[in-house]
C-alpha cells in the first residue's frame, strides 16, 4: 500500500490486542486510510493516518492500531 511512497513512520496509537493468537491460526490484515493532511514542513509530502486491523480465521479481531506516516504526494498534473 505504501511501497515507494513512504518517507517515514511517525508513530503508532491506540494499539490493542483484544484476543489471543495461537500457533496454527491464520490471519489477514485490513488497512484503511482514516485521515489525510498536508505536511507543513514538506510540500512534497503529506501525513496519512492508517487503521490496521488483524483478524484470525473466524473473523475475530486479534490486533488493531492507528499508524501515522509521512508519504510522498503525487506530482501535480
């Protein structure tokens, strides 16, 4: 999702592990962009906040966090 655009990870918030994960569980992760804003110090980049959620095989939420990253912006067309 951020390959080639990530400049820096800025931090993680609201980290939760509501259910245990065990050897043999199968997980999948869903990522959603929840906030965008322009960087005040870098005109070529912006701040993106992602919500990452990990689910095990029966759709039980096992982990979640919000992550902020400095991402390169698309060039103006």
